[in-house]
C-alpha cells in the first residue's frame, strides 16, 4: 500500500477528530478560502503551495520558540506538549515539501489529476499545521492555574516541636569502654 495515497485521508481524519474534541482557535493569518483543486489554475496552485510552505516554516519557527520558552520554565509537561506538536509539524512540513515538488513536476507534465492531488495534500497540511500552532499556544498557557513561577511558601513551625534540625543530629556522646577484669573474683 502506498503511504502517499493514504496521507490525505489520514490528514482529513485527524483534522475531523481534532475538530470534535475542542473548538479550534482562530488561525493567526488569514488563509485563502478552500476551493476544489480542480477550480484553481495551475500557476495559482504553485503560488499557493509556495505560500503555504512558507507559512508552515514560519509556524515551525514559532513553535521552536515556544519549545525554548518551555525549556526555560523547566516545566516538563509543557515541554512534552510542545515537543509533540513540533514533531507533528515537522512531519507535515516534510510531506508538504515533497508534495510541492510533486506538484511542480505534475504541472510541468500537464498531469492535472496528479497536480490536484499534490496541491490538496499541501493545503490540508497547511490547515493542520495552523491548528497545531494554535494548540502549542494552549500548551504553554494551559498549566498556569497549577503552578506559578513567582510562588512563595511560608511555613509555620508548631511551638511544641523539639528544637534543632532533624537532618543534623547531634554527635554521639563519648563511649566508655572498660576492659574486662584482670582476675576473676570469688
């Protein structure tokens, strides 16, 4: 089975599943309205594909910045969340770049069906990357209610506790060792 032919189906299924779990955040930049690939002329397909890939690269840079932010806060949960989104974006970008090359070849050979297929892959990946970038924002902000970097804790010590630091016990007293008696007494 060819993975390339299965990719658009998986991308659409993943996108549909994600839409059912929570409302999607609005995209940062306006995306062109989705049209059927057959309605877009070939030169415009190439132009839109190049713009989509440039936008995905920008999103990748933004997510890398969020990854560094998560590392600075030393929050493992945030770091794992952002890293998961980053991995998906890298994969989608790689697939999109390959699809863009395929699109260029298909347009040059005047293979409309293949060109439409490659164009569709790039456009679906662009939508998914935009969604993942928005989810990355949620990763960074989602745990604000759990921890606060400026949190301070005051400890009140009960008065009836014995004094001293239990982690530093006092040294043991002198041990007196007596030798056994030299002769037995009767």
